[in-house]
């Protein structure tokens, strides 16, 4: 029996960027957005109890001059309100940002720009459950000059614990760095360099258990590498057009891959066998993301449609589309107790839509 789900628009961040939002990443407390301009924005998805009290006129107090100055230093527009702007990383990427990735607990983020520039960020305050406002700073790390030339950095991903960073290149290589280790010249230590067939690496993902790295390429190639052995595990069949997104399931047992073929292929990681094709998108699939349990897969396409797929029944259970403008990225928001499941979509509108499941709290 096919069960449908309904998602309603909870909030819209209208035109927060002057250009397309090319990338979106979600931590347990915030959303990062990157676009064709130089700045990255961070919006709140969690309101601390103190902020809720401050928003109540009966309990709020006027901030001191020192507090106001500190808030100004954090961000040019800082607010504790849910989905409010808490920080702008000004000038992060002079030519714009195309990929952002965060680790599972949200203490580290990495961003890649159109100029080949790579930035690593750390959350210095505002951890989940904290009363402090969230604040991020760039880490003092450097990469070898040969690693940041134009074409050497495209898609990026972080391991669940934030220790390892993987990126793709224009000629199909996948580089993996250990952000906790340094090479002899003081730059971040590169621990792996995986080779493929030379086609542009359009997407990359490290499995939650850290054992595997997957990449998708312009020629339709999809590869899974074993991080323990440093060897190719599988070269996967089934997609002959550019692959724009790959994503491991939370249990690291399945890999989803999609792109210009308009279908989503599901592969069993252990065997490399293709176990399903999810069909229904009428345009290129730009982005994939699994929910925390692995029960549902979220996809976004170039025609503005977001779909939710039941991975057990292999069926689409929800379709959302308020615009025909491209969706460049879709992400589930980390599930919190007492709140329905939510996801975010972003793309050519320059804004972000927040949707929540119609049932539940």
C-alpha cells in the first residue's frame, strides 16, 4: 500500500542572497547558505529558552551597550529569532561559493569557492542546547598551493566527526585530508588521492561510519572507495549522464546517486549491486539527502520540484513545488524532540523555503 505524506511551508527566507543559492548545509542549530556573491549566511533553526524569554515583553530587558557591541561584532544582523540571521561570513569567497559541507554534530564546516578557494570554519559558541548565540570563525589551516589551483577544488564533504575532508577535481581525482594532522611544510596533511577515469568530479560524500568515500562524475561514473585500504571498492553501473549528487544512507549500507538522467539510482554498498531506480523527476536531479533514520530520501531538481521517497517501498510519497525555478540544493533539518520532520530547499530564487511534515507536533 502506497502511503503519502504532506509537507507544508513553515517559513520562507525571501531573497536573502542577490544571486542563486548554490549550496545549503544544515547543522543541529543552523542553516548555511552559499551563493554567487562573496558572503555566506548562517540562519538560526533553534531558539534557546533565554531567547524565547527575551522576546516576551514582560520579561525582556534592554541590552547594555557592551552587549550591543558584542552582538554587532558577531554579525551585522544578529537575531535569536528562529530562522533569523545570526551571522554573515563576509568576503568568504570573492567569486562566490558553490559547496558547503558540515560535520554531523555541527562543530565544523567547510566551504569551496569558484576561485578554487577552500575555507574551514569552526563553531566557537552556540553549541546545541547552549544559551549562547552561535558564532563561527575561520580556522587557521592552510592547504598546499597545488591543492587550491583553479580546478583542484570542486565538491567537498566532511566526515561525521569533522576530522576528514574530501574534495573532487576537474580531472576526476578525489583528495582526502586529515584536518587534525600537518605535513612537513605546515599545510594540512593529504592522506589519500583516489584516481578515476579523468572526468570532472561533480559530487562527493563520506559515509557516516567513515569507511567509504563516493564520487559522481560528468561522464556518468560513480565510484566507491574503501578508506581503510585506500583502494577502489566499486565502479558502479547504471548512470550514463552527469552525476550531480551522491549520498550514503545513515547506516552506510546504500548509496543514492542522481543527475542529468532524471532518475535516482540506489546501490548496495557491500556488493555494488544496483537495487533500485527511483523515477519521477522531469528535470535534472541536483541534490539528494537522506533523513536521519534512512527511511526517506529527499531530492531536488532543476524544475523546482522537491520529492520525498520511501526507501523501503521505492516510491515517491510527497512532491513539493512552489516555483519552476531550479532547486540547487535540498537538506533535511536535524530532527528534534517534539517537532515534526523538516527540510529546506534553495535555488534560483535566492531564498530558502522551510517545510515541515503536516502531522505531528
